[in-house]
């Protein structure tokens, strides 16, 4: 643990069943105007959630422009198009409705709209943003990324390379956690997004930048996931389980906002770039491969993680307890039904050299160096080989 640290929260959080119906009042409260851009995606529109939000905005007289050109792993081009709409309509409030992709587009477009430059001008902190002029409100429809409370976004370049951007003003003004909004998720997305939150919490808790505040947030998030993921998969309409997973994802988002992520995200981002697979699934595959290996770098913290995962303390040493956490994490991945094998079906074959090269790239360096244990290039080669050679398991949910 660092002996000197700071902890700051930037986003107000509102939680509750039907809390999203107050969104019209929220727009006026944060921006002083009754005009907004709603950034969402076709899937959210298809299940009717965009209509729910639009009706709530209309009931308060909020003029709303909808931007829905958002795909999983959003592109710089999509962000630029959203920013142009914000500029043209002189909007002062942007709402992100969806998973991490829609929220990242909303957050980034709100800042890009404040100046003349395109999204790629700001990739990897190459240039500073202008002072934030457009307020943002996030309405997550998954319980995973924590993007509703973070100052970082992830997007793909014109060459399909995953990069990130950060700014101290990127964090939204308000995050609204609406349990009803996650009940429409298919099993695969419930599993993949919730496991993304779990990986966030584990990596923030055990990483180089950890501190007692990060650990408190992370361990509570881990407990909530371990106690509620299976219930949400078995009973998708269970609002108590959905609500607790929503809180877990936000707690984990607050943890990575301060503590960052680690090797599983370094590998997962690389896997997303070369394998074109869902982010939550990618980081789950990655942590599944490196969990045991990581423990040596933070035995006591991994013992705490094991306790939060629900492992019974029947072991004589903290090391034994920590390694038992590996098995519980792998059990959760197994019951979630996620497919740990890649390159099947319509997925592209992954070249191991390309995979490792992306792990070693500059955009993934911050995650690698923040990991509990240092990973050499040889280590990365071994992890890549293990992931690519993994034998698929049965009883997967539909991908």
C-alpha cells in the first residue's frame, strides 16, 4: 500500500427502482436547461428502455436529440459524430444510456464537443481537453463497466486498435442506478458485464495503487457479486439481486477510478483488439489465466479477496486462503457459462505474436505496471499460450 495517497469522488449517485423517471428534473438541475442529447445503442432501443427515458424527459418538457450509432467497443468516428450533434444543437447536457460503450461515447463526446479537434487528438492523453462545458448524466443498463463514475473512456482507433483517454473532468456529474434497466439483459451479458465488475474490484484491491479506501470499495463489490450473480442469472427479474449488482459495479468503478486495473485488463484489452470479443468476457478469460500467478505479489490482499468471495476460513495460512480464492473465482466463471475458449465460430483466429505485441503496446502499459506482480515478456508469452490453448468447457450460455 502507498503510504501517502488521496481519494476523491466526483460523481453524485442516485439509486432506486423507478429513479430513472426523474431524469427530466436531473437534466435541468445539472445544466440549467431543458435540452439534451441522449446517447444510446440499438440494443437499448430494441428492448424499449430508450422510450422509457424519452417519455420521462418529455414529461418534464426536455427537448431531446437521440444519437444511437454506438457499437460494442465504440469507435473514434462514432464519438466524433456524437460530438458534432452536440455542437450543432448547442447542447449543455448529454445522457449516456446503455453499457460501457454508450456511456463512454457520451462522456468523451461531451468533452470533444467543447473544442474544434477530433477524438484521436486526445487519445492516450496526447493533448489536453478544453475545460468541460457540457454536463453528463449516466444511466447504465448493465452492471459491469463502472463507466458511470470513471474519468476514463476506451475506444477503437480508425485502425481498430483499442486505446483510452482520460481527463479530470471526464467523470459524469450524476449516475442513476436503476435496477429495472438491467432485467432485460440476456444471460451472456449479465455474466460478462458482472464478471467485468468483479475483475475491476479484484485488480483495484490488489494493485500497486491500492489503499484502504480502494480496498473497502472493492471488497464490498466482490461480496455483492459473489452473493448475487447466480441469483440474477437464475431469476433475471429479481430486482434485489439486480440492484445489488448495480451497486457492485459502481463501487468497483469507483475503485478503479482511484486504483486502476492490472494484468487481466492489459491482456483483456489486447484480446479485444486481436480477437474481437466482448470486453467482459476478455478480462474474465485473462484473470482466469493469471489469478494463481498473481497471488505471489499480494498474498494478504488476495486472502481478503477470498474472504469477500465467500471462501470459508478453514485454512492454516493466508497463502492457502488466497489460493482458495482462485477456485471460487473460477467457479463463478464456470456457473456464469462464459466460453473461455476463443477463435471459435465466427471469431477470428488469434496469432500469438500479435496478441503479445498488443499486450506490450503503450496503451496497455499502465495496466501492466499497476499489476500486483511484475510480468515479463516471457510471462506474457506463457499467458497468451495458455489462453489460446484453453480447452472449451460445456454448458456455456449462448454467445
